[in-house]
């Protein structure tokens, strides 16, 4: 299976309680539901299309509970999201639950990375992770993510749980596609592209122009600024980003 | 009335603190150079925090003394352009810079009232809190770099919150997407 991660993010990377306030979690987060003003037909269609492509779901405990409570109540046969979420297999990662009751859901126990790798080997189609930030970071650590679908919303919250929180395994990604919704949500599709290259490696690759790179990197360091002092070879082929 | 535009590099993980590490494979290239030139050459002056000022002035003074390369025009413009530097500690500045002490937001508001094109602020940090509280930043160019590195210093870490409006995107073949935002609430109301 191909493992895809879908995440709704603020511009400062927060992923918590995007759809509604969740005071029952008692986590002190008071800005739940921040996504709602931006949820338009474009976002609706994008996310519905993504879910329509799912063959199974892999969920962290919190996202599982949220989804199970909500989607098990949606019985409209015309809602393609509800049909798939209710019917398809759901693998749930939890250290606290001892059973799961939502239709066709099952706990993944034991060696998480090993179990997920086994699912990916044994089954076909698309295994989708939604939300589940902690789970995503574990999957990243073991190189199990095949695609990221990030919906970046035009809002800064200043606090809240982040998808790529401290301790995230540094990863380089390849931009596959960008879509913009009518309310300014940027949907970015990325696929893993190994580890990040760092300055020293980049300087080596640039061969004859290493001489300049010390000062250029100094300039970059000082401000995060666009001060490119030389060109580098053509970028990787196969880029499919839109603009 | 001049606008204030802020341009910043950030990873998907939200780091603005170490672009010298993760930035080079993505931020250097003909497309990015052209974009950077347009942004700088359209500005009347730079607005810099103290740390940014110290780093850039040292680096660009050094680069100007080297052999001219393909970005010589950019380096010359960086050295020549007037700068305003916010600092509570510096007592004098070189590099064609004027110090802003005391109430920086009020002084920036005054600078914006002067005629011209726009002020360009490189980098993001503690200065943003006061500027954004007074609605003084009119536009953000967020260079989103496709690595997940978590923050040494977080984008908008000094800011409580803000609603923005996406007004443009520019995708470079390296996978960087420059997101252009303006505040949802109009700026400049404090002046």
C-alpha cells in the first residue's frame, strides 16, 4: 500500500482541533475550529476526492475517537466520505485502548513500524493517515510515509500542537503539486526525497564556486535572506508543480 | 504612504533560525535570484533587526571586496541601500544605516508616511511583535522550503495570532513556494 498523510495546518504549523473546539480534551487549546472560515467548496472537493481514493485508514487514538464519534453518526448514503470512512478498514494505533468498536476498525499492537510495514507489503491501494500528528512523526522516523497532502491555511495561531513538532525527523521533500482554493488555502502535495542536504554538501556539489559559498552562507545565516551569489545546475527533472 | 514588506525563509517544520543549513539546495538559482533582485530593487530602504543588521553588514561588506560575480549588482545594491536598524543596544551603525531606538513602531509608522515605493524587511523575529500589533507590516513573502526541520527559531513565535489573506504564490523548480500574504485587517491604522 501507499501510505499518504493528510494534514490541515495553519501557516505556523498548528494542526490541533482544526474542525471544532474540543474543550473535552482539557488541553488548554482555545482556538479550535480555526479551519472553518476557510472550508469552502474547493476544500470540500479536494478532501472528498482524497478520501474517495482510500482503501484503508491508519489513525492515531485521538483522531480515531474524533472520527468514530462523528462519522458513525453520518448515515447519508449520498455522502461519499461517510461511506468510505464507515466501511473501509481502519487500523488504530493506541497505547491505552484495549478495543475499538467503530465498524471495521482494529487495533494495531506491538511493533508499530513493523506492523505498518507489513500492511504496506501485504495489501494494495492507499493507506491514509489523517491528523494523528504523533503517529505521523513515528512513521516518518521509519521512512513509511509515501506522500504528504498539506492544506496550509492563511492564519497564524501562535500556539497549539504542530505536525512537525520538535523531534521530527528532518526530511527533504519533493513538491509534486500546488493548488490554491478560493479562500487562500494552499494545498501542497509532497513526496519524500531523502534527507535534507546541508550547506557543506551543497557547496561541494557546486564545485568550482565553493569559494563564494562561505560568504553566501554567512549572509543566509544572518537573516534567512534571498542572497544567492551564484547559480547552481538545473534543478531536478520531473517537477510537476503548478503555479 | 509606503508599504512595509517582510521576506522570510521557513521550513515546513516552521524553522526560521538556520537557513544557512537547510536553505542552500533550495534557495539559490536563477529563478530565485531574479525574484530576489526584483524585491530588493523595488525597495527604497531596508528595515532590519539588530541581529540581521550585524550578519548582513558583515557578509555584504566582505562580498563587495571580492571578485565580481553574477550577483554583483545585487551585492552593490545591498551595500548602497539606506537601512533602518531597530536596536536597544547599539549606539552607532555603519553600512548606510540609521538606528531606531525607543518606540520603534512609532518610528516605522513615520517612515511609512514618507513618499516612495516600499520598505523591505528581511527576516522575522522579536521586532515583528510590535510591528504586527500596530498593523505595520503590509505584506509577507514566506519562502516555504520543502524540508521538515523543526524550529531552532519558530516563524511568528513572538506573535499572538493573525488572520491573513493569500494574495499570490510563486513556485520555483527547487520546490520552494513563495507565499504572499497581506493581513486580513488593513494595516497602518495606528498612524
